[in-house]
C-alpha cells in the first residue's frame, strides 16, 4: 500500500492507504478528525467541506493522491478554542439546530471571508449556496456570515 505525507492542521502525518481513498475517510478513520462529516458522498451537500491551501473544497470528492503536498485545514484546525470570528458568530446568532452541516458551513464561510472581508448580501448567498442545511437555518447562517464579516473587519 502506498504511503502519503499529509499536512493537516499544521502537522505532517503519514498514512498508508490506496491512492483513490477520499481524504474525508482518511481524516475521519485514520486521523480521528470527525468534525468533517459525511453527507452525500458526491460533493453536493457541503457537510465534508475542508480548506485545501485556503480554499473550501469537498473532502469526499478528493483522493489522497490529489491532496498530497497541500495544506489541509479541518474544522478542528480552524481554531483551537472556537475563537475564529465565524465560530463566534455562529454561537452569537445561535445558528445550529441539528448541527450536522455546521462544520461544512463554517469552513465554507471562513474561506469565503478570507477572500472577501466585506461581502454584499448577494455575495454571501452565492458563496454559501452549495451548502445544504436540512433544518433550513439559512436565514441564521446568512446572519452569522454577516456578523463574522463585521467582526473580522
């Protein structure tokens, strides 16, 4: 079995897996980073969103061979104490209901705000459009992204 060096949350780790193994399962099953959730398995729902070199990507759709040599950040690596402005805004606005999609939502929002610190309402809608929330907390998610943007600036 091939060996891969992965930089996850600032630490380099080695895993021995098949080259077509999705990074989602490496994070969850080999590194015990279970904040990244399995949702649909086809990159459509956003529950498995991580940062890859600072960009929000779906971890269920990327293989270990595709991410080797790149920097991966999971929800656990966003901040050690939940002090990231997006995480704080999520609590302030009281976004979560069931909570299943929240890590993916937060990872999408934080990557978006790193690139656009002063977004319009339409830009927020567009950036968050690909993340599905079965509880339909979209209004609170939108408000939390606005709150985080205001607190980051």
